[in-house]
C-alpha cells in the first residue's frame, strides 16, 4: 500500500466508529473526487476545528461567543434542558417540540474515567440560575449508571436553588417496543412515569 494512502487510512481510522476497512473505503472515495472538492472538505474541517467556540452561556457549539439558540429571543428563557453533549441538543432540536434553552455539561460523572463534578460545566449552570428568570430545569441525561449518578448529583445541587422546578425526561418503553424485549428497570421506569390517556 502507498505510504500516502496508509497515512490517510491511519488518520481516518482514528475517528470514532471508523475502522481500517471503512477508512480505506473513504480514502478511495476521496481519490475519485475532484481535487478542489477534497480541498473544500479539508478546508471546512480545518476551519471548523480552528474557529468553533463553546457558547459562554450554555456551553453549546457556536461560531460566536453566544450560540444561535441563546441569542434567539423567541425561545422560552424560563426553561433550561440539561444535556450531556452537543449531539443531545441536536437530537432534541430535531424533534421541534422544545423551545426553551439548553445547558451542555460536556459529559457525565464517571469515576472509572476520572471525570468528577468539577470536570463538568455545573458551576456555569448554577451561575445562570443565580441570575434569575429560570423556573424549570429539565434533566435529559442518559439512563446509564453514570447518567443516573450525574442526575442525582445535580438534583442535590439544584435543590439549594429556590423557586426552581426540577424535572426529568420520561423514561420507559420506546415507541414500537415490545414488553418481552424490555429489561425490568426499563419497565419499572415506564410504570413509574405513566400518564393518563388523553
């Protein structure tokens, strides 16, 4: 294999979920592309890495100091949805069902990986709440042990804030799932978060 091809495959395979076979297919696809298209792609990736910022208000990605969501005056500024990562913001926004603000923690508490509360953007969240105006904080974290630990920690810290309603996204059986494929904890969450039929 060419040294140049091997270098490209090696770099592409460093991406999450991309093994050497996929990296080789991507590299071969780039060889079939026009040179200027590959240069545009490489330039966009380079600009993204150099110029992207984290929003000073919510820790979301932005090309400015404040992200588009925080700058949008039509959003409900009394509700903040707390998520682990930027990709979670994208997932919730794609539903077009939520019009409040966000707060991106930048991860979850994971002692096994050496991530503690001080490694997350929890103080920024508390500072934003202290400024007033926020009435509800929605915890939209994963149901993993680490996610539940982070939710518990946040609920303890947020209980010190007066006038804040703390909620969590509903958990349980997914749409189209069958009960016999769900584990006991998922079924328990579904029963606990039941709601009346409308």
